[in-house]
C-alpha cells in the first residue's frame, strides 16, 4: 500500500524530485536584488538557468541555486580547520515535528550553501520516508547504523547514500534498526572497556571533515540510539508544541537524560558539554488560548534556550507531508499564498538562527586550533 501511495503522490517517476527556483526566489534566498543576479550572469562564471517552456520566466535547478549560494555566501560557510557541527533533534514523544524539523533544517541549510549529512536513528524510518525511500522494502541492514552498533563497522561511511536533494546525503533507517537496542547493551556486558554511548560519535569521526552539518533524527524515546545521538552532538534541538502533555513529557525527558548522563559519565570522571541547546516552539496554534498560557510556561522554564521563532500549525505542513515533502519541496503552492509564506518564513527564520549557532561553534573550533580561547567558549550549555 505504501508503494502504491508513493507512486500516486510522486507520479510519474515514483521518486521525489527537487524543486526549481525562479529568478525572484533565487534573489530572495541570496538576499540580493534580481538585478544583481542578472548582472552577475553576464560574467558567465555561474549557471544562468534556463527559460521555462512558456518562455515566461527563468528557472534554476536546485544544484544551480546551491552553486549561487556557495559563491554569494562563501564567507559564511565552514572555515578552514573547522569540522561538521552535529545536531540531534530529540523529544520523548512522537508527533511533535521532530522529523519535519530535521528535514527542513537540512534542506534550509543546504539552500544556504552548506553540505549536510542526515542520519535516521529511528527504526520507524520517518525521515527516510520523507526522502522518498520506503524503509520496509528499500533499506537493508547495511544502509543503517546497525552494523556500527553491532561492531562489524567502525565508520559510518558504508551507509551514506545520496538523495534527490543536492547537498544532502542520508543514512537511512528501517525496522531492523531495533536490533541496536539489543546489540549495544550486549556489547557493554561482553566487551571490556566498551562504551556503548560513543559508538555513533566515533562512527562519524571519519566524515566530519566532509560535511558542514550532521543532523541526527532520534526515536521518540530515551533509547540507546538516542543516547548515542546526543553524545555525538555539539547541540540539541527539541521541538516542543505548546500543550500541557508535551510540556510535561519534555520535563521528564530532561530529568531522565540528566540522570543518565550522571550515571554514564560523571561517575566515570567524564563530562559532556553542548555548544547549544535550543527549544523550538512547533505546531503553534495562535488562536488557541490555552496554548498561549503554555507558551508562557515554556518561556519561564527554558528561558534563553527558547528560540525567538515559532513554527505555526498550518494546512501547508499537512499537505506537504501527505505528499512525502516539506515546505522546501514546494515550487508552487496551490493553496493560500499568505499561509504558505507564513510557514516558509517561519522555517527560514529557524534555519537562520541555527546557522548562527553553527557558525558560533566553528568560531570556537578555529579559535582552539589557533591557540586562543574566545569568551564564547564560556557560553556552552552543559548536561546539567
């Protein structure tokens, strides 16, 4: 049935295809005037795009748009000596937009010129599905992190595959990944000196120099794979809808993670420091009076960790996810232009804030490489 649905939604190829960009959209993405792009095209050093079939507008492919972004934003890309910033998207509960957040963040960063690796550690494979790949039938054990967990591989490189989206590579997930929840504790008891929480961290070392950002989508539980993802990360993003049950669940999540971190690390004389921890208000219904109260709770609880952007609950998200996509997959939206712009602007703002955090990590990395220690290092968030 999933194959039939995908074929219907992604006809005629049954595979996802990237969006195209008009001259206006490219100019908006680069934050320049259209005339600036037209003038630059006359130099012939960047792809000029092509006129559409009707000859009414100039269009650029995703790959072409990314070439423009990498040229215009070269001073904002990963500097020499820095390595990939790893970000985990986590929450105790399902249905809080973890996977959508992970994919849109990856797409948004790639549109800014960054090269991104996304790793799906959830056996349900929702992130893998959003890339147009069916976990049950198109993902084998060797396409997941399971061989890492079992110890038959030491680098994640074996599982990396390209996607339909230029600039994003994927490590997929499938139900077989549930095996990691048995393999990791088994190795912990059987292998002297083994540290189950460092498997993914060590596994991605080999490719940190090849990407700007590594994004990990985690299961809706504080599982062995979730702990691995967090321990491998520079930063954590928690999508949190403003409702009472999700708020309570998030509190339990942080309490349990703190206890686990103390048990795994502090008692061994080790520590874990995060460069940033962000809480993203997601699925926000501004017309819901109760959610306004809970947004205040969230602000009082998490203070400066709450990002100054909210992802609205709109029809756009539902329609795009039903078609195996996100707001960034849409070249032209058939519904309300205002509704689509509201959703797209929110995600653009979110991506912009996260890029700022990423560049802060790079600044600390390059400062450490040069032997200096900027004050920004003192602003790190610890597991406490």
